């Protein structure tokens, strides 16, 4: 063990891949529980002779050799660790004290200690008893893409061939010279890798990716019973929901349905990018929903969720984790969980290159709510986006620097003194999107009385932020910068 590396490990403390044990009177059960959990997760390093607070107390020098022999004997006993493993504990001296280091590799199998399976969760070793969690562990260990599972009995009539005109149009919109534009339906299926051979049985057939992308609803239900996204709005009734949409159809139409749900319940705040209006709501929702649709582990019994709350929204789905912890643009290591589905999404313009979603969300969420999103990788993957209806990037820029993006929202924060100011902002944002909107419709959309809307409109006109152009019936609103 390199001493400088050990000092760095001590400074960081215990993590999902580092465990400290005192071992003053020999190895205890908790050592083998840690070895088992490390084998079942991502591997790691165990140090004997170190307290939980990183203080090095050392292993009694006269017992080091005996402890190492005992550890090797125990992990070689199938009654203790099953399947057995071969590890090479080594001792070293740090500041005059003996420390035993055990490097535990990640195993391709699921191991148990005295017939109990352990997993590593953060800095703890946790018993795994739920059959669903054990199944997910086996899936993770298999290192296979479950989207490639072949269903020989799924025939042409099981698929939605009526989706292909839309698929061609979407591919051509993404790339005017896209080869799918002139391919037949079967050629697109072959090109996308949706018809493949089972390497174990030698049989050919449509795979799970084909079923999820193009399958009829009843076929998807038969092949993947837990394929479902539960979309919930929880702003008032937080115990249950204010609105709900259960989506169990193919992935192409699932995206459309979930995007409509997001557009229905999220503010579309005004933002200019290179003199063109950009929908931050659509940018953010797209990245979140595409990620949860194409990177989930479809064989899990856990349903995916898309939840909008008052101060945040999030997606969560079962995941075949390659690591544990929070992801950022700096530590991101792109890992496609379902490469066939991901490639199909890229071809039709739903997704960009691998890893771009994280970068885009960190960019656009900051503009939308003033805070960063969170990406939490584990057996359950989560993207959490903070929400703040009172925040506007344009308002902040306009007030501080007079940037061209600040004309509308900057005026709201800096020049209009209405109570509450959120009402004026809401009116301006809707007018910016729908210049021909009438006051009665505005009142309905904002849930306010027409007299209240009339008061806000008169005040906005008085302050010089809006004016009416054209006739009363066929005219429109102009926003003045």
C-alpha cells in the first residue's frame, strides 16, 4: 500500500468503496459482511487497525500473521462465503502501527455470508432479503443488456407498423439525408438492431427493444409487465395527487404523452437565446423524460415515476448502476444502459450524444430556477430539478445589466410595483406567448377574476410595458422594452 494514497484515504474517510475495522481482538463477523457486500457491489478496500473516525490504532503486531491466515481460511470456506473467493490480505506499517489491507474486487457473481446476501449502500453493509432487490443484483452482475432479449413468438402483427411514417419524418427532420427516409419498414428494423439472434438458442426474432419501441400495448404488457410510467402532479394534495397520468404504451408515444403532461403543469418562462425564444420548460422536460425512458432497467418490478411538486420535479426509475453517488458534468462517465433504444432515440431526434443530457440540464435548469439539478445514481436512478415560480433569469439579467433578454422580465422586477408582483409577471409571460389573448381567457388561465386582470392590465399600460395594437376584436398585445 502506497503511504501517500493511504493518507489520502484517511483524509476522506469511509465511503462506498472504503471500510475501516478496528480488529483489536481478531476479525469479527462484520469484516466478512463487508467483504460480501464489496463483492456484490463495486469492490473496494478494507483496512484493519483503523477506527471509524480514521484514527489509526493498529492491529497487535503479534497477531497480524495469524489474522491474515484466518481471513484467508474463512473466505475459502463455502459455509462462510459462497461462492468462495481468493483474496490476498497484506500488512504494512503506518506511523509505527500495523495495518492489514484487503483489496476486494468486484465479482461477477452474487455472494452470501452464512447464507445471507449483503450489499454496500453508502458506508454501510446492508442485508438484502427482498426478492426484487436480489433479482436486480443478479441483473447487474450479468453485464448484459436486457433490451437484447429475443422473443421468437413476437410476429409482425404484434408491432405498430403504422408508426413508421412518423419515424421516417422525425429522422428526416433531424437529418435531411437520413438513410431511414428511403428505407422500407423491415430495413429500418434491421438497421436499428431490433431483429436479432439469441446467442444461446440460435433463434431469431424481435427483441425487447423492438417490443418497447414499436409493440402494441397488449404485447408490451405480455413481454414486459412492469413497463409503466406514473406521472403525478402534487402541489396541493401532496399525500395523493392533483393530477395523474399512467403511461403504458410504446416508448415513442410515451414520450409525447409525458411531454404533454409536463407542458400542462409547468410554467414556460420567457427566455431568449441568440435572439430566438427558447422554451426552457421543453428543454428540461425533454432531457428528463428521454433519460428515464431510454436508460431504465425494464426487467425491474419497480414502476418509473415523473412527479411535479411545488418546489421540485423529479423522475426516478430502476437502474443497472455502474456506480453509486451523485453525478455532475465533471465526474460523468457516460454509460448507455440500453444502447439499441438510445440509438433509436438519437436517430429520431429525441436524444443527442451520450452524456449531453446531463450537460444540458445543468445549463437550462440554472436558467429556469436559479439552482442546479441533481443526478443520483444507484439501483434507483433519480433526476431532481428544483422549481421556483418566482425566479426568472431574464429578470435578474435585465435588472443588473440591461441585457437584451431582460426587457420583459427585467421590467417586471425593476419597474412594476404590483401586489403581488407574480401576477404581473404571469400576465406578461402569457401575453408574450399569446399576443392575441383576451382578458376573459387570461382570467381563466390564471384563475383570477376579470376585474383583477383588468387592474393588472391597466397598471402595465400605465407603466409603459404593454400596449394594445389593432382593433378591440382582432387586435393584439405588444410588449414594449
